[in-house]
C-alpha cells in the first residue's frame, strides 16, 4: 500500500513538474506577446517627426511665466529661413524680433546693420523714440541676438525683464525706469475727418505716383518723392494710436492723443520715401503736420505737460571688462 | 551558482528581446527621448539637449546646444521628455541629415543644428547583433546547467545522459561517477 502510494505520488509529482514547466513557458510567451503588442502595436501617433521645427519652437518660445528672451548666435536653420536668405548682405546674421501672440510666434522686425540698445528698447517696449531718454552713449551699445516678446505682458513687466536681460547680455548695470517729467508735447485734437486736398492730388498726378484710395493719408513735406510708382512698403494700415506713433517716430516729437469721437477704426497712410531717405532735422516736421492737418482735419498744438518718460541709465561702472558683444 | 547563472542569462537576454522589439517598433512609431540640461555661465544660459531618436530601423544619439539670455529668477525647464511620432526616417526628420557621412547604415553628423551639435546614427541590426553576441555565451552556459539539472533529476548520467538508475556508483557508458565525480579528469561535456 505504502509503496503503491509512493509510486503514484512520484508519477503525480513528475506530471505536475511538467505541467508547471509548461505553464511557465506559456506564461512567459504570453507576457512576451503582450509586451510586444504594447510596445509595437498599441500606440498609433499621427504627426510626423519634424525635429528641426520642434527644436526651433523650443528655443524661440517663452515659458508660461516668461515675457522676454534673447537668443544670441549661433542660430538654428529655421531661423536662417525666417531671416530670409538673399535679403541684406550675405554674411549678415542680423537681429530679429519674434512676437509671441495667441497661436504662436511671428517675426515682426528684421535688422541687417547690427542691433543697438535703442532698437531693443523700441522693439521690446513698443515705445517710439521720443518717449525714451538715454544717458550718455547707452543708445548705441551693441548687442547680438533675436528677441522673443510676449505682446500681452504689461509694459512695466517687459521693462523689468529687458533690464534684467540687458544687464546679463551686456555686462553693464543698465537701469530702465519711468518718471513723470515736464516735456514739450504735441497735442493731437479735433475730429478725424478726411478731406480732399487738391494740391496733393495735383502732385500725385503730375509725378505719376500711382493710384491711391481716397482714405490714404500722405505723410510728406515740401515735395513728394520724385520716384514714380508706389512702393507698397511705404503704405501701412493701423489704428489711430499707431498712426500717431508713426508721426512721433518721424518728427521725433512726442504726441498726446486727444482726438475726439468718433475715432476711425483703421487709418491708412503712405510715408513718402523722401522722409525715410532724408535724416531727421533736414526737413521741417511742422510742415509734415500741417499737411496731415489739411488731409484729416486734426489739429496739432505744441505745449508743455508733465508726462511719463522712460529713462535708460547706467547705475555704475561696467561689471565685466569689455561688456557688449 | 545555477541561480546566479540564470539571472545573468535573463539580464543578458533582456537587451536582445528589448532591442528586437524596439527594432520592430521603429517601423510603427518614432520615439524621441530627450534629456535637457542648462547651466548659467557669465550671464548666459548654456543649454544642452541629449536625445535618442528611433525611426525606421535606425537609432540616433544626438546632442544639440544652444544659448539664451533669460530674466533673472526664471531658470529654464530641464529634465526628461518623451515624444512619439509617425514612423519617420531620420533623413526626413533631422535637419541637414545629408551633410553627414558614413557606411552600412552608420552615419555621423556635425553641426547639423547649430555649431557644436553632434549626432550618431546606428542601424538597429547592429544593436541587435551586439545583443546577440553579448548573450550567446550566457545562453550556452545556461543551457549546460539546465541539461545537467534535468539529467540529475531524471536519474541520467550528468555527463552522457545514460540511464544510471540501475547502475552502481559509476556510469557504465562513460565511467562518470553517478554522485557527480569522475575518477580521473573533468566530466565530459553533456552535449
């Protein structure tokens, strides 16, 4: 009885051992198959791998809490495409400004002749030249790189970020601050009402400058450009504050907007090429404003007021010898 | 000893299995595993991204640097990231891929992104081949262990596999001691 039981037990243990091994093998194969399926077939991504674009967006973007970034050279291949090969001198790296708006970044400025502090302040703070005052030679301190700006960030926040980055990039204790100061300003008042200017119409016809819509306001002085045809780079559309900013930038006078309602939603203007070619100071800004008054019914009066002015200062001696680029 | 050998075998076979599966996967999904690091030097942030990209039978290790100036108190994000794409050949997904050089599927790229960027393309067959070479000796040793254990368990001679259940202390076929020791010399190979 005992022997028979033992024999039976031996057989059972032999069978169970084989069974156990078989189950182990089956389990191993199943685990491997599931692993293989999960690893190789479960996932179905849809987008192709455009790594160059992804990398560019990683560099040319801002984190959630970031409002400004400066990217110095060397630049990415996509940046070279954005800069536009064939534009400017072949060796120029140039400087660019990308504005971060809803849906991504877009290029808003390109320069080929080198970046200076004056450009950086203007591009990042969206302030025209007469609203910022520079101490000593700070205006022409060079820098190299592209700016990425968050457009919906408050001006004070952008100024704070710009100051921090300029200090690191230039190695100088640059300070950007806002003060209330008494300054000469041009007050733009009255109602925006376009008028036909016969003298202007005659000049346009005489010099074959092309056809312009009636709503185009021409920014010019004594003589319109003798170049026939229209350079559409000179024709722009924007709102009234933008139009006044263009006048500020052109005349280097500060404007105060007191234009009464109803204000135009859009304004189209054409800047005479002569204004671009001729340095400020060699033409009379008052004449330009008189011409605008004739076309738009606006009134421009020069007066003194206490207005906010941005100052770019240097607090102390350079922290790093050399500084700059 | 046998237990350790089994563990070693599993450890050496695992890369082969994973490598093979990733090879198949590279034709179904392109993976991009990256590690971003950054350190501040002289005011500027020096970023380096190291990544491994798999696509259509190729594995790429790459390194790409760039520089930024950021507002103080806003350090860049660093760490791991994984992205998955439709299977894309590196030649289509990497900028300036054609500027590299190589043979037999191996490819090396310099400055493909900006100055200082490097990438090395390794075909998956080479990865799998290396894994095979690595695990082959372990598999052979493990097999030998498994055969010996099976023979010992089933009353067979450990050396030649002859049935020694009815034999005395020595295998009548090869003379190997049933207790596991031979009178002279080493045991013959069970295979």
